[in-house]
């Protein structure tokens, strides 16, 4: 009797194993079918092509040698670890038109198959999403809800916060548990959530720290030091201090006090040579090789930092519209 009982148990365990294997097979097949026509949180849709990103930065981003070096190192180190210790958190600091949004878009386009339309990419704009002090608590609750839902669906989600200097101070403090070390446990609306957050990426874009960046670069120029000789070490502490003390989303913020921001990346103000490269690239994008007259015409619209007269006040931000305007005007002239 004992012998038959043992045999029954053995056969039953084999049956369970085969049933489990069959279930996993069916589940795998089902997921394959589903993911063939809708986005899934897998390698097909989250490609993280660091090689393509590196090439884009090398050929499309001008005047930002520190960004080229530090960004690839930061992202590469994070995605090449099977289980990172925490989410990757990066702050992009610098004046307008220096490439912060441009680079964020590059990351999105090289990491996510559906680019900005991906369900796993989340964009927030300070003056649109978090402008009013009177709604601070509402913003915080909504933001926590979005992060819980997003990370539950895909731990490899990307969150980009633009115009951080326009965000009501205190709102971003709710992000601390999501960016911290270890497994994240969140209480929200009376319910406890246990989330995997260590594969997420947070990127913050801000103009805070711009004064410090420009001043440091100017001092180096006055002392005869080349721009390309400067490194992250010349800027990082200044950016953290500027972000913490200037008004905006990081003013006296727990995210900075808790030392959860992994990388402060400076975007340096652009000089004439960089603006010229931007102009040539924009004409190229539009299928034209610019003449010297066309380039000079665009340069007429560029204003310069009044204190130093060597940095473009708006960087390359207005160049696309100016190039389009010049090309259209010339087209009309030919047709007349």
C-alpha cells in the first residue's frame, strides 16, 4: 500500500510539472501573439540601443563634450547591470537651446521602439502639469498614482520632467521612494504597493544652475583654459547647489538632500562655431546645402549673452524656425 502511494505521488508530481510546462508554453504563445500587435514590456519594444544613441550624440549634438562622455557612461552602466541597485536619476542643467530636450528625445527614440508614443515613456512639463501652489497636494497624489500604474505595467519605464524650475516646490518630494535603493513599498489611498523600481530612469531638465555653468565656463576662458579641457568635476557641485537653492521643483528638495540624483550633467552655452554647426545641420535635415549668404542670414537672428558676448542667448533653439522661414521666402521669390 505504501509503495502504491509513493508511485501515485510521483506520477502526480510529474503531471503537475507537465501541466505547468504546458501552461507556460500556452502563456508564452499567447504573449507572443499579443505582443505582435500591441506594445509589451520586453526587448522588442524596449531596445535600449546605446550604440545608436552614442552615434547620434557624436554627430548631431554640438558643443557638449561633457554630455557625450558622461551620459553614455551613466546609461551604459545602468542598463548593463542585470539588477541595478536603484533607478537611474539624471539632472540636465543649462541655459535654453543647449540641447537638453534634444538629448532627452534622442534617449527616447533609441531606447523605445514606439518612441514618444510608447506607453512606457512619460513626459511632464512644469508650467503645464504642476504650475499652481494651491494644487500642490493634488499634483503629488496624481503623480504617485501615475508612477504606481506605470511601474506596475513596466519596471523599465522612463519619466522625463521638463521645466523643473517651473514646478511648484515640494511636488517632486513624492518621487523619493521611487528613486531610492531596494524594493519600493508605497502606501497610496489606503493600499500598499510593492514595486520594482530599480530599472526605471528619471530625467529632469532645468535651467537652474545656468548662471554657475556660464560663470565657470567664462572664468576658464579668461584664464586661457580651453572649453574641451573642462570636465564634470568643474560643474557638478555647483549644479547641485544651484538646483537646491534656486526656486522651482528642486528648491530645498528631499530628492537632493537624500542624495538620490546619480548624475548632474551640464549643458554648456554655445559659441559661434557651435551655432554654425546647428545651422548647417538644420539645412541638411531640410535637404539643402546652405550658401554662406543663407548662413549669414540666419546668424543675423542670433542674440548674444550681454555679459560675455560670446555665448548665444538662446543657443540653437530658434534656428529650425529661422531656416524654414528663409527657405520658404526664397521659394516664394523664385515663383514670382
